């Protein structure tokens, strides 16, 4: 599991005083980017990259402006050309950590030069299966 601290910005808050539901996908994106940067820092993303095929979020409790948020991300399925990343959004204030949301994205390996999906590169598969 890979963990990322995500700051809550004023622009993330909606009229009801909590983080807008659409922002959770941005939290997932930030965790996904850092996850890949950590494991594949030398990858040429202009050549071989990923595209998002599906995203799902289950909301449990609201996040407020002053909450400290950690997003956990890990690979939960590896296929031939696609894989799933699972996420937990955890409120980590002074008290016991609380699960605020969880979700899943399906990501497809993609060749940006040919504009086609590709088999997941072997070096990717190695870290995804760990």
C-alpha cells in the first residue's frame, strides 16, 4: 500500500461546508500520480502511459476544510492490458483515523505514439503484483 497526504484547499469545499464529491476523484488522481512516480520514476509518460477507463467512489462520511487527509492506493487486480487501483480516503486528525471514502479505478496501459492499448509492460507488472 502506498500513502499520500492530500491537503484540503478552500476551493475543494462546497456550499454545504464539506469537500465536494467530485474532488474525491482528484484525490485518487493525486495518489495515482505519486504512486507511479514512486515506482516508475524513469518511465517516458509521453510514450507509454495510462488512461483511466472507469472510476467508482463510495462516500462514507464528509471531509471538512480543516481535516487532515491521507489517501492509500494499491493495485487490487492485474489483467493483460488493464489493472485496478483501490483507494481509501482516511481522515487522520488527532483522534483515531476514520475511513471517509473508498474507491476503485480501472486503468489501461496505453501507447501514446500508436494511440492504442498495450499489454502491461513487464516492469510495471512486477511492482503492481507486489
